[in-house]
C-alpha cells in the first residue's frame, strides 16, 4: 500500500464521536465536536497565556475556543478528487464471489493511497457491458475524425 500524508484521513461517519484527541498546528483545519462539528482554522495554540485553542471559520467570522487537551477536536478529512485503476491484474475470488480491482485514490491535497475496488459478479457484468459500449464509442469517434 502507498503512504498517506498526515492530512489524509478517512471520511467521518454520520456520527461524530469522542476518540483520540487531536492537537492541530497553527493554520490547520479542525472539526470541533463541542460546536456540533463546526470546522475552524486554528489561529492560536494553548500556551502559558492561553488555556485553549482559538479557532475561526475558514471564511472569517467570530472566533471560538476549544479545550487545550484537544478532546473535542478532530482533523478534517481531505476530499477525494478521483480514483484511477492501477496497471495490475484484477483478481476474482471464487469463494467470496467477488472481484478486486487495484485502484489509486487521489486526494485534493495531492496525496494518494492504493486500495482495491471490490465488485460483485453483477457489477462486473454491468461494467463489462458499459466498457464494451465505451470502446465502441471511442472507435466510432476515431472513424469520424478521419
């Protein structure tokens, strides 16, 4: 598997939950559970003069404070921009009755990670039909371009 940058995290689920504290650096985006999942830019860190993180909405607005222990803060996941198939063979597992296609996930910050796209037999058949149609459309476009 390829490495992921520190910024890349899986997308959060529907539930916001407590977990390991997050200690953002200046300029990092943080999601604050104490504010119902509000996202802010870290504009000040806890110090001798301040016992909390100071956050500000990314587009500007009113600052707020978050606990210095980071227990209410979570990192903001980096959005996925696209997924591309890798130049490796797909594998079909007869016991699991599924296919696995190696893919690369591309993130907005330029990072990537390798994983597999798992497909059911019905999905493999559907995409086989769709790819056949795409190949025919490409060949037709080539014919018209000549």
